[in-house]
C-alpha cells in the first residue's frame, strides 16, 4: 500500500464516529460541519470536579452517619433501660454534646456496638434491595436518554436520605423508639432512585464515553482518585465541623447544600455525553422500549445475562460484524454508508479474551467489592471500640488512606502511560517499516497521533491489566491480614498504608470489563455491574456485620479481618483463570 493511500485511509478513519474516537477529542458533529463550543463538548474535565464534589459530600456523611446511628441506638438503649429500672433518663441532645459527660464511654460497650451494627445492616438492606431492581433499568436508560438524568435522580435520593437524618435528630422527642422507621424511609427513597452505585456507574459510563479503550484504565484511575480524595477530605471536614459546632446535625445541613450545588451543576452546566443523534434515534418508533423489554430490565437475572458466555451463533455474528467493520474502513467513501458504519462500530469489541473472561471478572469484582462494602461500618465501629478513635481521628485516618491511594493511582497512571507509549512507539516503527496491512483498530493516543492497535498488542495489554488486578488483590489480602494482627493504632494505620497499593485492582478491572463488550452495551454493562454491587451490599454486610455483632460480644472482633483476607486471596486465584485468546 502506498504512503499517500495509507495517509488517506488514516484520515478517513479518524473522522469516523466510533468506539475509538472519544468525545474528549471530538469537535464536530456527525456531519463534520458544526464546531461545538468547549462548554457543550463532553469531557472528563467536566465530570471530575462534579465527582469530587459529590464524593466530598459522601465523605462528610460517612463517619457522621455511623456516629449518629451509634448515638441514637445508645439513646434508645439507656432510655428504655431507665424506664424499666425507673431511673433518670439518659438523654442525648443531637444538636449539642452529651448532657452526660461520660456519654461516649457509656456508648462504647459491646451491647450497643452489636445493636448499632444490626441497625446499619438493616438500613443498608433498605437501600440495596430496591437498587437491584432499578439499576438495570437505569443503566439502559442512561444509554438511551443520556447520563445526566441518572445523576439527577441519584442526587435527589441522597438529599432525601439526608433530610430524614435531620428530621430524626431535631425531633427525637417526638420520634422516640420509631427512629429506625424514619431512617429506613430515607434509605428506601435513596435505593429506589439509584443511590450511590447508580451514581458511580453513570460517572464511569460518562468517563468511558469521553475516552478511548486504551485510555480507560488511566481515566478510571482519575475518577477513582477524585472519589478517594473527596471522601478523605469530606471525612476530616466532618470531624472538624462537629468539633467546632458541637452539632453533628450541622454536617447534614452542609451536605444538603452541596447536593443542591451538584444537582444544579448537572442540570445546567454538565454536557451530555450520549450524542444527540443517538438519543434522537432511540426516540424513533422502532427503537422504543416495549413492555416486555421493560419487564426484562427489572428482572435481575436478565441484567446479569450480559456476563454469561455468548452462544456460538452470536459469536459468529459478532465476528462477521468486526470483519465487515474492517472492510468498510478500507473501502468506505463519504456516502450514505456512514450511518451503517457507525452502527457496526457500536458492535465492535476492543479486547478478545476467553468466553468466560467476563464472568470470571465479575465474580472477582464481586469479592473485591464485597470486602469494601462489608467493612464500611465495621471499620468505624471496630476502631472506635478497640482503639477508642474519635470522629476526627477516624477522619484523619480516612484522609491518610485517601491521599496514599490517590498517590498510588497517580504513579500507576504514569507507569501505564509509559508502558503503553513504548508499545505505541514500537508498533508505529513496525508500521513505518512497511507493515501497512493490519487487523487491528485505529485510534488516537493522548497527543492525537494515529496508532494502529494490532491483535498482539491488545493481547499484551490485556495480560498487563490482568497482572495488575492479581497484584492489587494480593496486596489487599495481605493488608486485611495486617488489620487482624494489629494490637495498636500504628500497626492498623500501617495496614491501611500497605493496602493503598491494592487500589489499582479496582480501576483496572472496570477498564477491562468495558473493553470486553461493544460500545453500545457499556451503559448496560455498568448497570449490570451496579446490580452485582447491590447484591454485594446485601450479602456482605449480612455476613460481616452479623459476624462482628457476634464476635464483638465474644471479644474476638479481629477475626472479621482474617475472613476478608481469605476472600480476596480466593479472588487472586480466580484471576489466573483468565487468559487472552491467541
């Protein structure tokens, strides 16, 4: 092939709207006529500040909710006990410090720890169970109608949940022993509107829309870093606010304000990452969702079917579409064939792994996310009970852990960029030596240079990501084992620092998952992943919170850390079952 013909082919390919041309670098519409202003062009730089803001708000409430729940359980425990024994009531004023100076010590007893753990388990279930049924629907809705509507729903749910806490805290004398019902209502509203997992899935889908497959591990690392720093700074700020105001409810007032700011930013500023043409096409009569499809989206088993191996005829059709896509790239002229070309591109898969790879990945991710959800409340209860950490000390620990994880992600991003840049340079050198024919994909790198990604390079990239996931899971397993061995705060903090290096598994595993499905199914995949995360939110706390509730009474609460360590090590073993196709 001549160099002029090759340059013409590259120019035509780079103008296409497909999986490998991100919104991040695109400044024209589908007709290549209208330049979009920067503020209407979807970009990762829009979603990162928004995600940091919402993560900061989540961090504000993270430790404050645990402390609030312990206090309200403590209040009810001593109130009921005083009525039975006909003694003066033990009262907590949630807008000030304890009326009893020994309140903190009186609440840090095994009985109250056990009851608080059970309460937080029930509240978690109230949010997770509705999410199982709506997240698949929301994932499909985000693919068809856009990402912003899901972000708005999730923010509304968060705000309503915070309002119930404010209500219970301010009107305790009227709520009394029915406090759990009001708190459950807030969590139910949050669950039916998507909740935290819907928010995270939609933000990852937005980031996927704004990146190429090769960029996604780095971009998802940025998203993960924004979340970690936001939660870390929010947790410290929460402790400082309570210390300065003597008012734990003031944290939730601030969170309401931040939720409103996030809502307005998404509504009026954030550009939609799903193209207008695609949304308009979904409104056509032949593309509307039928009642049968709607009921299937509410069926959790239908949602999870995306992880199952495709039937042989489906694989053959997909291979034919990939071959047709390559043929069109070589022969396509600027004619009416462009619409069909874009349709074929939407069905193309970037990576080609074993047929069970996606199923193994989601099983491994289920183990990873179960460990994260299972320790959310146990961590704060354990450090408060064993090490006597205050709210602000817990906030400093989260800040330390968040900063260390963000630094690891930054170093990991630079390492990944360096490795892939060397791979790109080697690949381009081979192409310049006369290897113009290729069976791979043509994409842009970070500097808008044309790069051909052949099958060998894809295979090497997949192996690189798989080893990163194995390494991250192993580090996490060792870190939780250190938690169990810790007899003082220093050893426990060291376990948190060591575990920071395991953060690379989370961002990498989602990047691999999105590259194993066609671009038109990314939202559906992330919705199904959110459903799996909700299942983990149900099963993991039931097991780990119940285990902690029992172990804390038998004075061996550290056994819960050894259990999580064993789960993660099993995940390492699972990852050795994934191999790229040769």
